[in-house]
C-alpha cells in the first residue's frame, strides 16, 4: 500500500531552516547549507530542467524518493514564503516559475481559498480544510504511489501529530545553524509518535535516516 | 596522537536530557529513554560491576570507546546534579557510590574548589579554572589514550566552542522528548565548528554518528 513519507533536510542542531527567512533567503540565514548535498545530483537537476549531475548513492536515494512519489503535500510557506491573502503575496505563483520540479500533483495547505494553479507538469491544488484533507486528496491523486510531505517543519509536525505519516526521512547535514525553524517543535510531548529505524545511508555530506512511524 | 572525544546520547529532537531534572530523575522527564540502548550491554554492565549482558555491534562500539579512553572530563552537573557549595550538595560524592564505573581519572569542572576524591578505581579531580585546563590535565593523565568528554551538554558545548574536541560521537535515539537540555545551545552560531562524518553504526535502538571536528 502507498505510504505517506515526510521528508526534510535538517541541521545537526535540529533546524530545517535558518533564522530570518526572507524572499531573498527563503531558507533563512545559512539554510542553503541544508540542501547543498542535493544541488549537484542528477536526480535534483533533472526535474529542475538542468543537464548532467552527479550519480552515486545520494543520487539513487533521491531518485528513488522521486520515483516512488505520486503526489506532494506542502505548507503554504514552502509554496510561496507568504501568508495571508494571495493578492498580497509576491510569490503567489510559487517559487519555481513555469515548470516546477515536482511533475506530479501538489496539494498546498493554506487558510486562503483559491482555484487550482496549473503549471507545466504540475498542478497545485489549494486545500483549506487542513492536512488530513490534503493527505487524503493526495492519496487519491497518487494512486498506488507514495504521498510525499515535503515540508516545512509545520507541515511535517502536523502530519506527525495527526498520525498521518508512515515514514520520516531526515537528511541530516552536519552543520550548526544555531537558530531558525526547528522540526518537531509542533509535536506534543505528551503522546509523541514512536519511531523505528528502517535504514541509514551515509555519504560524506549527509546521513539519510529513514524511520518507520509506529502507531 | 590521543584524541579528545565528546560523546553523548541525544533524542531525535536534539535533547540530551529531559525537562525537570531532579535528584530522583537526574536525566529529567523521559531522559532515561536516551540510555536504554546501553543498559543491557555487557560493556555497560561490566564497569558497573554487573554480570553478563548483551554483545553485538552496540556493545563493541561502547567497549571500544571505553578501552580507548584514558581519562574523562565532565561538568559538575553530570557529577552530582548539584551546583553551588559542596556542603549543600546531597550528591557531593557523585551518583555512583563507592565504585564508580569509570575506572580511570575523572576531571570535574566546577566553580567550587575541593580536594581530589578517591573512590575504588576512580579518582575525581575538581578543576576550577575551566574546561581548557580540565582537558589539559586529562590529556596528561590519559597518556596515549583518548580524553572522553562525557557531558552534559554544557561541557560538550564549551569544548566545541573552545576548539578542544577532535571528535563528536552522538548516540541518536529515535524518541522525542519535546523539552529539556539541548546540545549545541551554547555554541556560537557566528563561527560554528565544522563537522565531517567519520562513521555511522546503526542498530534497531540507536544510530551512532561519529564526526571529526575540523579546525
């Protein structure tokens, strides 16, 4: 059966974005370091329309994640960096221009209703009744493929809190950001999810920790 | 050459102890979960004077750490849970009774001067002029063996901040504590240490991440 996989890059001190997120620095100060392992990879470059790229274990893992996914769920902030009414959002069409790198249906959770947005290869559907509904719609769209919850921290926390995620894949990057957006900050410590290590893949730049989430 | 190795167990959300540390719960609420992987191991039980125990990869790693170490540096709170004058500290002789599990010289960093304390197999020396001095004294005592910085978070942070540590070994336990004492909170984000993954060993209960610290 298809799984709901939450996937995010984290610093060694637990931040998934740095402080002071702006339109110019959507990942906050130092946050780009969290994704440097991915930028040179073939499986990152290809969906972004870029030629070439490195192959190897990191690339295979990313390619496998991409192939396994049939739909994506994300938070509003990951989509545009904004909040509030769309009319006032300078990135209301998303960060990615005319051909976003997803190439599958994307469900954006927001408080602000809006018609679906079709771009080349990717249609963004805006869901205003919460993560559970977004995951359900994504499941239907994904068929027998996985639903990927791509972030940010709040989206993943809410999926963990609601028991919606089957796996958590953390790309642990050995840098310290010192401040910023922490994963798990929105998960209640009273009855936290339980994790079981499924696999580890390490390379010089990043350690990929895959956990099954026990119910 | 002998290395200075900082070693600590951490939750997936970055806590090395839970909230509300007390004499009854020195690791805070839920903090015991961070060490459950170690308790059944032969290499944990043996220095505590207990028979038997499990063998296997986790045990070998712990045994190797123990064999490689010639002296230990720790913070006052790890030694007794206390602070302030020794006369008012109910655990002024440490947590461990007459035969502490170290079986090597231990250097305790404190603001409160005190004569060395000799127990069976372990002498505790109290260092009042800071971590750099404690690490120097521990190096001299360790000879060609490693200095182990055993915690807590503050001791490790200060060693990282002062550039004293050569390696950081994190035993990453897949639980969420939600609150408590965070590793790295005392490391300045302006010029953080750089880490390079040296090795990963994973088992069902814990992932051991060993990082070289670059200068």
